[in-house]
């Protein structure tokens, strides 16, 4: 059964580990590339061009110079990046997606002028050091109070993918499941 959302956010490590041909829907996917040092310039440019041809938005993590250099659609600011001097970004007219794990980080992302905020851990994860998670009720309550669009991330697996329909958001973000079995997850989205 398909999970209908406006957007699907996929975090990938490099252009060479992800096959864009699996994605059939246009204007629904946003890809966030987290590691650029593993890729050569021509690989990233080729990947960006494929994204544009398939109408997939392409974001780069924590590197404004790379956003400009590769003409990415936007910047992804991780939760660890707490830099409040982001005046350069505002002048670029680029989309900014932030990431947060708690209310304090959420407030920092609002000050950083993020358009959308990926809010993590919706469901329980297998990480030993990360035992806490929000759950759907708490996520929905926070998303109603915050004046920004929140996107759930964390613990979203193939077996609980259907529950993301209950989240008060226009989309959701997948990280580890895309690395493990990308074709199977992407096929479940439509």
C-alpha cells in the first residue's frame, strides 16, 4: 500500500551509492547528500543534473560553498551546526532545511531561518546511545506549536512506514533504510 505524502526526503552518503532510476514520481523527492569528500566534482555535477532531469530537489549538507559551486537547490544544516551567522544564505534565495533533536536545537534552527526542520527520532531506533524517541502524539503536538514545517526522521522502517501517514507533516525523511534497501523502500512510497 502506498504512503501518500507531498514530499519524501532521502539522505544519502554519496552519488555513486544511489540509483536515481528507482524514483518514478516527479516533484516529490528531495535528496540530501551528506558526504561530498567521497565523490569527485564530475560525479556530483552529473548526479545533480540527473536530479534536475527527474525534477528531484538536491540539497547539500553544511557546506554553503558547495551549494553555490554545484548549484544545488538548497542547504541542509545539521543539528550540530549551531552557527547563527548565516546572512550569506539569506541573500542567495536558497531553501534551507535544518535538523534538530530537541526543543533547544529546534529554536536554533528557527533562528537560522530554516524553511523546514527535520525533527528526529519519531520512532524507537536500534542505537544504544539514542534510546529516547518522540512518538506520533508528541511529534504532532510539537508540530502544531512550532511555526515551521516539521519533517519526522528516525526509526522509520519498512514495518512502520504506514504509521508516518498519521504524522502531522507534509512528508518524512528516511536515512538508514535507504542505505539498506533503497529499491524496496522507494517502491513502497507509491
